[in-house]
């Protein structure tokens, strides 16, 4: 049976977008490996929560993930991806977010992850999909007022937590919004505000490229970078297993050299 046109289009890969994801997850793995080395005291003590060297890396890694997710939604909407396919992928992200919460509670009972990057992506993907239904890339890129409106929305979303905070949003049930007065005690925290602004930026940039510079966005990658692009296709799977492998390997080394 020949798949529907929308499914065939939605299944096409954009190697440069996959490369972007691949670079993000390799950087993330290096960051997490450094964190793990610090946890088992194989390196000089590091402050991953306050040292700008580490906090700025985390900011860049999360930004790369969300820019890529926004661009991915632009590609999906442009290709005519069906809602059924969207919900299938969304369920994978949401299910993995739940597993992250459960696993983090076992390792960090006091700082378990209630709303990390996957939780944030699950919520923001729905918001972006709704926006994409109203303003698909072709329409957005060719309508200056619409483009300016979404750009303004992204900027407001990014700045709103700096303008509005309230203690109501400081609980685990409400801090997912992002209008907090202080950071929660958690190992990962990626609230909707301000980070939906980053995902919107990815959607905007990809929309412009798809319409005005599609070849630059969709072109092939050099052969020596293809392994990274292939890895980027499996970014969610890599995300879920990399820490298990890294922590397991370090625990084995610690047992051997104990």
C-alpha cells in the first residue's frame, strides 16, 4: 500500500536539521559526562549550578534543542504532517518525560525533575502545532504583519518572566508556567516561559528558510558530518539512554579501581 502524500512528505529528512540535533546531543552528552565525573569525584570539584562556564553551556544546549524542535515543527507543517502522526510523536516525547521524572526521583529525591526539557517540549509542541495550523510556514514567511506578530510574541514570551513573577507559580504544580520568584530545587527546569520564545524563534527562522532559501536549509551535509546527522535522527532515543550508559560505565570503572 502506498502511504498518503502527507505521510510521505512528512517522512522526508532534512539532513542539516538532523545535523543540528546531532551537534546538540553530542554537546549535551559531553556536558552530562562532565557532570557525572564530578558526581563520582573523578575530576576537581565543579559547581554546575552556579559557575557560568557550566550554566552558560546548559543555556546553549537547551536553546539548540528548542530551536531545532521549532524548526522541526515548521518542516512538519510545511510537509502537511497529519495530526495523527503528530500525536504519535508527541506521545513518545511525553512518555519519555514521564520516565525522566521517575528515574530522576530515584537518583535525586529532593531535586527530581518535574518539568525539564522534555516536559517543556511536550507542552510547547502543542502550542506550536496550533500556531502552525493557523500560520503555516508559507503563509507566515510571505505575510510581513504575521511574521512581525509572531516575532513580537516570541520576544514577549522571552521577556515576560522578567516582568511578571508571583509566589503562586513557585510550587511544583504551577512552576511549569515559568513566572516564578526563585528557581525550584530540581536537576532540570525548562518552563514554558521564557523557553517557548526560543521554540517560536526556531519556527520563524525555519519558515523563512523553507520559503526563501530552501536549498540552504534542505541541502546535503559533508560526508564526514553524516554520522552526526544520522545520530540526530535518533535524538530522543539517544537522550533517553546516554546517561544510563555513562553512569553505568563510570560505576564499573569505580568498582574496578576501588
